[in-house]
C-alpha cells in the first residue's frame, strides 16, 4: 500500500476494530509510522478509538510534537508511540491499550504465556515495565518523554510489553499485524487466566513457539482476520462512512410554494 489517504483510512479503521473487539474502550490508541516520512507518525486527536475517522489523524514528529499547529485536544500518552518509533526503526505501528483481559496479569505481575496457537503472536513471556521502578509515585500515565524512552527500552526487541497496574503496549511491522497481535494476545490473556483456575498450564515447546508465531506469515490468516473484524465494525454501524454524492437528488418542482422560496 503506497497511498497515504488509503493508509489513513486503514489506521482509522484499525482504531475502530480494536475497540469493537473489546481491547480498547474510551482509552487507548493505534498509530502508524508515516509512509513517506519515517521520522513522523500518525495518531488520532484525543477521542474514543471507536469514533476515530481519517480526518481525526494528526501528524507528529518523533518527539510527539504536531508537525502542524493544532488547537484540538491530544492524547496525553502519545510519547509511548514517538519513543518506540524512535528506538525501533523496524516498527511501523503501535497500539497502547488497557484491555480488561490483561488486568489480572498486570495486577499480579503474572507472566503472559501463550496457551493457544495464535496467542504465540504476543511472544513467550514478554517483558514487564513498572513505572514505579524509575519514576516513583506517578499517576501511571506515560506522558513525559523520559517515561516513553524507559518503556521503549523495556520493550527492547520484543513486540509486546506489559505495564504493571496499567496496560499493554504492542508493536507491529504493519498496522494489520499490530491489530492482529493486540486482539489475539488479549484473547490469549483471557484464556490464560481462565486456564490457571483449572490447573497448571502446559507450555509450548520452543519449536512450537517458533512455528506458531509464523502462522500469519505462511497463511492468509492476517487478511482473513482483518476482513472479518472490518465486517463486524460495519455491522455495528461504524467504520468508514460512505462518501457524499456529488449531486443532490432532484426534488420535484414546487413553484410558488414556501419551500421553493426557501431554496432560492
Ligand atoms: Zn495508558
């Protein structure tokens, strides 16, 4: 995909999808690195991701400053995105979320463990980051550049980092991969917590982990999932709005009527 307008629509839909699947609510956001300017990224103005449209997207530099002046409200945690793009040239998309499925793990610092094949997309035991370790008592929002840098450092070469008592940050090599990882890892977290109430989890072998993590690279699963989730957004009445018709339908002539006078 090379068309920036199409990429902007896809990013807006990505926000709608991840919200529609219960990973985002009023909080959280999905961003993408700018297609033509790797030193910039696109992220919505501050609004619930289920409502985001392409028109809401703001272009930021990697210090998370808007490239063009704007008066609209902005997400306070945007440094998460900027600092990860800065640290990881291979990352093309980032999602930060507070998915309910993860909260039991985040409250107890329990490792994320893949429990089904697609759950391996979240990695095996991805790192934890505790804001308290470096910054003491905070409101847990990642708003200062140094906090974003610290989080990016914890992410390292992984694709997901768990944030104690807060949420999760996910990276991807594309918007669709980032969406897939965000949703499937949340499903896995839900299954994992339920499984732990029944007994010990039987782990994947290292070989299985490698093979399963590559499923989306060797199947049509990524495209199929995107179409499925996009369809669910459309059924819920969201997603890209149909474009306005260029010409309005003709109205019957109403000479000398009040409505005809109003239209003149
Ligand atoms: Zn957050």
